[in-house]
């Protein structure tokens, strides 16, 4: 189990606080494991947890800085629920290969910036 809190000058916070968990966390887990606090089986679980947390945080940061991803996904779902296609794969293929899609997303981004 990874210990959350302040340890050896390294401030670790819970993952839902959207902080960076990187090599320092892995190093802390390794030091904890070497100190005998964690058993060897727990080290693997702790390392996997560190990677999962780091990946989720990186994904969250990416999505927050790339608003177009949200617009693509929400637009796709909106259209899918309006049309309710029988073949969702075919619909998705048509939606995401529509040559007008980049312009639609660009116009939505401009509209949102003006509204902000």
C-alpha cells in the first residue's frame, strides 16, 4: 500500500487532487520496499498502482488542455443518440471520417472562446 502524505520532503497527495505522480513516487515505493515495510508481492502492486495513477493524471491533463477531444466525443454521442443507427461501427466510421468534421470542431472551439 502506498503511503500518502509528506515523506522525506516529497509531498504526495491523493490522486483525485490531480497532482503529479512520477518517478519520485516509484522511488519512494522502492525505498519503502527495501526498508522492509512492503513485502515483495506488495512492491509489484504498489508499482502498478503508481503507473495507473500516473497514467490517469496524464490523461486528465491531456483532456483538459485539448478541448477538441471533448467536442469530438460529445458530438459523436449527440449525433448517435439522435440518429440511433443500427450499425454503430459504420456510423462511427462515417462520423469520424467526415471531411467537414475538423471545421465543425474548429468553429465550436472559436464559439466557446468567445463565450468565455
